[in-house]
């Protein structure tokens, strides 16, 4: 879930995160504008069976997840854009924007992340704030506290590639973007003089560490460069960022007054220098935060001001070049149209039967698909530090691999292998440059490790699905395997930021609690969950060793992938169920943790840390043992035996959900609802997924169960709506019940399309509880007319890899089809994954 490492969450907070969002068209706050939902509803309703050239961007609600701690950025962006133009607001606003009308706007800025858990926020550099200064230059409010303004209620508007807000003084702010640049447009009230405050020193986490600003009045250009701090990594590290603001709109606008300002809210001063053109500031070593920036105005009678913005992580010259090459003299409408076209290319990768799909499902699906291409940020050509000048693709804002390996990249594998390969190459470049692949990477800096080296599962998933095409996609599989081995075999000097605590893990067969560690540094917490994650990461290495015929390594990593068993304490009892994962001392004894600790039912949750904090004594990351004890995606069959067999396993699963231990917004729980498949009760999985979707997701701003986690939540719900679930680092899909009668997934690289038809689909089944007598349960699955051996699963190589027509036949009687009618999904302990596809 990537809960902020400095933010303490009480039990009440956990309950809030997991319980909101049960009404599809709930109006939570006075934002966004009601016309956003009306526009989406009308667009969906207008589609008929004969409609061609559908504009899928019309179905996207970019405001989903901008409330309820979803941390989604609704700003203007292109797919994987380095820039996301959005306003920054006061209060808790990691992505800059929040719907809460009690918060004020600080300014509009080009750099943001989306769906991340940094409580301090991330980016927000180079804020610009339009202003009315009727008494002239020296009376303008420049510091944050004085310039902040409320917005007009019910006026926020946005769609893919476009963002707009209206201030309470009637100034309309709009933005649109390219990958590294964009246009800002401001419309002022009639008769007013346009003034602007442009920031040098303020950003969302207040991390300014020095920089410069220069005004060139002849060119009408302001350039900015400086150093700022990471939002989810070591505070001692800084990244560099640069911006270029062109003010003259190709000669159509006339710059009037200009100058610089400095100020301090705490010291209550603001000083302006009319005609001054240079600022050169460093970090205040005494600890004060001095604000600074430019102040300028325009002459003439035009109410509309256009400002071109370029951003770079290399230099101000490159920032200006990005604006010149990507925007040039294009109009605002031109850039909106270009951005919209890029989004349609992405969204049309999945085409559904819109007229026969419930409207809320269409909106939820395409809004989620939109966020699935919003991040990570493609900063190729914008590298710094050890990555400076790399010839490889560079993607930043990998918050974090632990969040995204489960559903985000498996969805990308279905339709966008080119981008997937570029991101994999970026992971491999981390290994080339630093010796290990990144776990988190934020703001061009290393971020905190959460579960270990989850990048192993990401590059592993790519390799098992695209090994035949890897070379064509620019990936050397032997090099990829070397990177995996580095993560699995080499102990980094500090595993807080990359790699794993491998030495003791290999020595003991688990990550011990309170162990003497003499060769590396790292926070000794989360021993139980890290062992479980390390084991699954070893499974990814095992998969690629098998693919490359490295027989000895297959045996080694198969054995190590079973290490999850070593933290299983069969004596621990909770709620009448026996056997739970626990942290363990080096001498082999277990360190007891109540399985309820760090769950929504934790009675001490207001005082207990559960995330990356040093006093997290529970042994698990952002989870309880009740939650993490289900985590063995590669060997669930043996997990069932540890829990007492199929019947006990099913009872325990039922209790897990009914007792409120499940957290939809927490990644370790993603596959748990489909666990019934492994106990040969697939109809139970279908019922559970319906409940999860309707209890936790909707199309309101509060429509996510907490943090989107870089679209981990978005891709989870996409798979649920499609009636599938991927097993990471494999080619297997678990079959559920689609929420739409028909969809087609296009893979332009492979030049194939796969259509899934839900035979006997009944829209009445798309409810929290499936009505009696309504078809929703899987009776059979056929691929190209041939019935599959099991109705619980099928393989990527038989379907999406080659293009297929898949028919999932649905019936109303769940009990009559509550078995796989063939093989169960694969597990290592029952001979699964015996050969690579």
C-alpha cells in the first residue's frame, strides 16, 4: 500500500481506508464540476453497436482517487509523461491536487507523481500563481501563505491531456502537456491586469536545497534550476531539476513589469526587486525556509495569457529545447488534440462492448486503464547521476516494485510489451550502474526497500512471457539473468535502498529477527514479510533459470522459493484457526506476534507502527500475519496443507473476509480472494471478487480503497472487471466472471488480438451480491472452439500470445459448477511449473 514511512496510521485510519466508496455516483465534496460526470455519462450513452472510431478518453474520469487518500494526480499528461500539470493545494496532497474544498491552491506546477504514498508530497516544483494586483507590482502577494486562494466550488475540470481550475477571484487556469513540456493558459477577469508569481524555492515536500533563477526580458524567458530532496528515500540525497518558461507566446504578448522577490512567512516579510533579473540561493543552514521567485505582469487588453513550459532533469538549456521541440508554436488546442490521440491509442488496446456493459463499469474500466499508463514517468534522455548519458531507456518514479509486480506489469504484458521492455531495460540499467536492480526509485534517487527485490518478479514476468521476442525488444536474457542473480546472491552494503539481506537469509533459510549482521546495513524489521517476499522473488529467478536451462540454479532457487515455510509457526492460534507466519530468531525459535496486530481489528493500532518505521515490531510490512499468511502465490497447494486441508482453508478464507482482516488497498491481499480456486471452489472466488469491487471501488473521487500505489489498485480492478487474475512471474491466468459481455485486447507488437466473450452474460449479475438465478458462474471455457482442460485457469501462450477467441460460459447455479472440473491452478509442490512455455 506504500503507506508513508513517516505517517502513523491508526486502526481508525485503516478502517476508513478500507470502508469508503460504496456508492457509484456519490458526490463527496464540492469538486470536481458536476459537468465532468454528466459529460462521461452522455458519452457512454451515445455509443451504439454501430458506433465507430470511439473516443475512449471521453469515458475517463481522472478525478477518481483524488479523495480518500487515493493520491491520484488528475493533471494534464501524456502516457508515461514526465510532466503532469496540476495545481498544488495545502494540506495532505502528495500528488498536488485534492478535492477537499477547504484547502487552498498554492499554484500550478508541471512536475507531479500519481498514486504514491509519500505523506510530504512529491515534486510540485516551479509553481506559478496568477494574481490580481490592482495597486501594482509592489502590492502583489508572493509568499505561499499570502498568495494562496480558494477555488470556485464545482468548477474543477479535467480529462486526459487537459486540466482546469477557476480561482475564487475568477481567474481560469488551464494546462495541457507533451512528454516533457506543455502549455499553461490563464484567462483573467475583464479589465484586470495579469500578474504572475513564479516560484524558485517552494515545492510540495519543502525540500529546496539551493538553486538559481534568471529572467531574460528580451527573450521573455525565465529559466530555473536547483536541487530538491526525495519524497520516498534518503533525505540526505538531492536531485536536480530545471524549467524554462516562455512568456511572449510567439510575440503575441508583451511583458510589462518584471523582477524577483524573496520572503519568509515565519519572519513575516516579503521583499520585491523591480527590474532585478537574477536569484542565486542556497539551502539555509540555520534551518529557515526562505521563499523566492519571479514576479511579472503583461500589458495590453487581452484577457488570455499563454505560457510555454519546458522541464528537464539535465539543464535549463535542455528544458528550453524540450519546450521548443515538443510544443514549438502549436496552439493550446493543438497540444490537447495530440495528447488526446496518444491516450486513445493506449485506451483502445482494450475494447469492450460499451452498449451492453453497465455504464459505471465502462467508466471504471477506462479510468483505471488511463491510470495504468500515467506512471512510471518516462524520463529517457533526462538522466543524471550515475545514469547521466545512458543510452538505455530511463523510467523514474518506480513507487514501488513491491506495489506493481502483482497486477500492474502483468496487465502491461497483455497489450504493451514495447513499453514493458523499455521499463525492464531501465531496471536492468539500475543493475548495470549500481550492482542491483531498483526496488523503489523516486525523483531520480533511490527509494526505500519494502519487500526485498520485487523488480525480480517484474523482469521475471517479462522474460517468461516474451523470451522469444526479448532480443527484438532490446532485452538480453543472459544479462537479465545476471541482474536477477545479483539480487538473489549478493548482499548490498545497504539493503535499505536496493537488494536484499541475502547473507543471513541464505544462512538460516529465513530472514532472522535480532541477527548479528556484520557486512551490511539495513533496518532490521519486517522479517516475516521479507522472508515471504524473498521466497517469491527466488521463484522468479527459478523461472528464468528454467527458461535458460540452468539446471543447478533451478534446483537451488526452487528450494529457496519454499523458504516461506520456514516462518510458518504451526502452534499459533487466532480466532480458532491454527498456524500463522511469524518472525523468527536465529536460534530457530519464533518471536510471537499476535496475528491480529496491524490488521483493521488491531486494538493497539493507534500506538503501533506497521510500516517502515524502526519501531515496527510486528514482523510484517503494512500488514498483519492474518493477511500475509496467505502469501505463497507459487505454492498455494502446500499452504492449504499447512492450514489443515481444503475445507479448513475455505473456512479460514471465509472468516478472513467476514472478520474484516482483508484490506483491498493492500497488495499482499491481491490474490487472496481468488485463493478459493486452489481449494477447488472457484464459484466462491467469483462471489468474493464481486463483493470486493463493490465494497471498495467506484467512480467518485473517493472511489479507491486508499492509495492508488502507482496504479496497482487501478490494474487490480481492471483484472477483476475482465474476469481474470494473473499469477506473477508465470504465464498463468486464473479465470473469474467478467463484468462486461465481451472485450478484445490488442497487442500491436505481436500483431494479434484476443477476444473474450462472456456467454449468457447478464448485466443484473454486476452487483455486490449476485442475484439468485442470474448467470455469473463459470461453467466452461473454450479457446478457439476447444474446451479447456480446466475451467479455473488458462495460459498466456495459448491465448493472448497468439491471438484467440475465448468463450467463458456462465450459468446461474454457482454450486453446480463450484469446482475446476479439471486441474487446479499450478503450485510447485504439486508438480506445477515443470517446464517453461
